[in-house]
């Protein structure tokens, strides 16, 4: 018989560390198995991760959110684009299609370039990636802070309006940047969801974008969300990388993120690092 004084669930002493992390540690046990509550929590997290992958990006809602974000709205109406993947199933089965633009999107970018007075310094791409939830929840919040930080420069760099891409992979920024003649491109994209982070946004920076570039030519900021890397810190790191990419004329493995070693003073904040070289 079971001893009525013996608890059904044996608590793990490491459980107290969960106040510092979302990782599944100190779960305890019920006999030789997981406690029912922990098993159900795992299944819920797995379902949320699957939903993040398969749920479509709500483009009208994102467009409206950008319109309600003053700094983003000032760039102009978003341009909605599409990769060569016609739907989510094809996107997941053919990653190469997600890296290439549809013919219609190529034509729309051609029309956009005709309206630009000069090639942009920075193309801003927002793609659904593997987590539409991450983009829906975090893209506009980050973009507003980033554009505000960018606008603190002495001169405002020439940017594209937000370019929204459905069924897009990270490398979709390369043909977009090349077609617009952009010096640099940033891609805000939903990252592959984890069981504790179904809403993680990633940002990829590429200098001199063109199709066929390897991943080693990109810099990545990852886990941007309220429970991860904050919008403000991510913005400052991205500004540093953009400045250094312009100075070195490269990005990726040749560009190290040493933003944590840099202390920005007031004169640094008021410079247009996209146009000028690094201060000597």
C-alpha cells in the first residue's frame, strides 16, 4: 500500500532556479514519470510552437499596426511582397522557394525603385519566417524604437518603406536589397520557435546584398522579445553593427559584435553613421 504520508509528487530541489530561466529544469517526478501538470505544460508549449509555425501572418493587422506607429508610418505605406512559395506547406517543404521572390514581387520592387530619388542606404524587410506570432507581436515595437534611435542621428539616412514578405526566409533580403540598390538590408523575421519561446524575433543584417550570399555574410541578433533581448538593447546592437558594416564595407563573420565594449557618448549619438565613416 502507498504510504498516505508520502507525497504523490517528489519535488526537485533545483526547481527554485526556474525563477531565473524558462528552461525545463527541476520538474520533479511522480513515481518514475513526470508529474501530470508538467506533462500537460509540455504538450501546451509544443502546441504553441506548432501554431507559431503554421499560423499565417495577419498582413492587414500588421499593416495597420505599422500605420499606427508614427516612425514607421513616416516611411510610407508598407509594400506587400511574396516569395515563390505559394503556401505554408510548400514553404516548409521547399526552403529554396522561400529565399526567392515571386515574379509579381520582382515587378513591384522595380516599380518602387522608380519612385525612389536615390538608392536607399537601408532596406527594411519584415518576413513571417517560421513564427508569424513573433513578427505579429514584436516587429512594430522593435521598429519604432529602432527608427527613433536612428532618427537621433544628425542626418536621417535614406530608408525604404517597410517591405512585408509572406512565406519568406532570411535570404529573401538579398534579392530585395539588390533590386533596390540598397547598401544594406535588415530582415526582421520570426525564428524557429522553441518550447519556451514561440515568439522569438530575429534580425539579420547584410551589407551589399545580392542573391547567393552564404549565411556567413550575415550578422544575426536573436531572441528579441519581452522575455529575451529587449527592443532597446537590440536596437543599440543593430545600430552598432550597421555603423561598423558601413565602415568596414562588409558584414557577417568578418564583423564582430563588440557593442558591449562600446560606450556611446552624445557626439556618437548625433552622427549619421550610414553616410560618414567612423570618427577617428
